[in-house]
C-alpha cells in the first residue's frame, strides 16, 4: 500500500503558507498529486519561525516565486491555473481578490477548478478580518485546559492547524469525485475555527475525573501514560497492582462511581506507580493487557521499536505523512525554486 497514488495526474496550485494549508496539500501530494507551491518574493513565513516545519510541510513540492502584486506575476499564475485541478489559498477573506486570484477570476479561466479557501474564522461573522493562530481558535472553541498552562506545551502539537489541513484535503478529494460526474469545479470555504469547535465539542467535560488516565512518574523518575477506562481493564489493573480491597468492592466496577472518586483513585495510582520502575510497570502492562505506554522524548521516539516497525521515516530525507497509506515524500530544502 506504500506506493498507492490514487491522485496521480492531479495538479495542485498552493498559495498557502506556514502549516494548515501546506499540510492539506502535502496529504494530496502523498496520495500522488503534483503540487506547485507559489510563494511571494518574501517567501513562506515558516522559513523564519520554523525552518524544519517548512521542510516537512513542503515535501516533494515544486516551489516557485511569483510576485502577485505585479501584472506579470498575475498573468503567470493565471497560465498555471488554466490546466490545474486544485487551487489552495490561505489568506484572509478579500486578499485574493486584490491579487486577481479569487474564485470568480480563476473559475472563469478554468471552470473545472476545485478552489479551496482556508481562513481562520471563515467568510462570515464579526471576526472575519481578525488575525489568529492555532491557540486562538482553541481558546474560542473552549478547547483549552483550565488555568494558565505553559504556552510551549500547548503548541507542541498544533491540533487545529492539522485538523483544518486534513479537512481541506478530504473536501478536495470529495470535490474531485463530484467533478468527475458533473464536470464542474467547486469553491470550498473552510475555517480553522470550525475544526477547533467541532473537535472541542466531540468530547465535552463531565462531572468527576478519570483517576487512571494521565501521566505518572515511576520510581526511576521515568514517565508513563496510563489510560484505563473500561471496566474489564480496571479489573485487570486491580490484579496488576495488588489492590485486593478494590477488586472485591463491587462499586469500583462502575465507571460513574470511579469518576466521583477520581482524585482518590489518582492518588492511589500515583503512589503505586511511584513504587515501581519503568521496566516493572511495562512488564505488568504486558502481563495484564493494560493501556500503558512509556512517554518518549523526541530522540526516543525516533528509535522506538513500534514506531520503527511502521517505517514512517524510511531515511534521513523522506517521511510518510499518511503512514503506510500513500507514498513517502522527500523533505523540501529550505529554499527551492
């Protein structure tokens, strides 16, 4: 399946920058589409704030520089769009019209064009013109944890950017399927706030807490994640940790009851794990079939046996953004034209 390229022959023009749009077009590239990334003379801003991110998000894309503020630049873009299948842009509403790269202009040139607009807040509402990043959308969508968490921890995995890029890729593939029947293109308008709101509302806060769902420290000061939710797994954890009193307490087999005692449960889990080494905890997890894993840092993840078995990074220059689905792609150089 690693050589699966169902989008071979699809041509994508990508005006987006940084993470969400380029991730969406990267997924299309991984499935075989050709992607031409169009940058302004100043380049993609991610080259400044996070060059390694630029390299990954723009893997195997052709990168060209075009000044869309010039007549010659706009003419060059229009020539490229004439035989394209997909056009991506990630600007605030109204900006592409000033650059003659809006839906009305480009669909007149190419009626079969699938045009994807990705913006922060969408084309309607009071915040249409507001700047925003992943964290802003999470905040509005009630997707942030309580308190004042560390900012670096919050942006370690930019969920909203990645979710939005995935939404774009999915919608584009659907629009291409529709075009195969109708022969007509479509304008897709996708908002990062929409993705944040839907993801944040998929699992809402509830009364109580999960006492055995979190990060815990072992006796040798390593971290493990324990994610015990199901009643049957709880029974196995009672046996693994020698909690005969709770094993005999029928109330502890009820999920709702355990949530009401979440703080007490977490304290006991914390104490039990603190008395065991990482190796001992993982051995118990194997013996009793528990959802327990070590917490890897970046270097450890690179050599983790399970991750290595998935062949996500075939060599130093390639990676597989869709895992075993699709093809591996070569990371972009920091400046490629």
